[in-house]
């Protein structure tokens, strides 16, 4: 997962939610965002 930039990771997270992808996948992305100290906020 570290091959993604912070922006790519966040964009993937937002798009995954938008496309209603598998919850486990979204949770994995969210966990990685939090481990990087990034804010998980969808407006």
C-alpha cells in the first residue's frame, strides 16, 4: 500500500465510497489513511 501517494490513497478511498465498493476494501483504505496520520473526512 505504500506505493500509493497520500493523494492517490485518499482519492481511492473517496472513489471507493462513491462507487459503493466492498466494505472490507474501504476499511482497508481507511486503516491505511489513519496509519499515515491522515484525516478521514468525506464531505
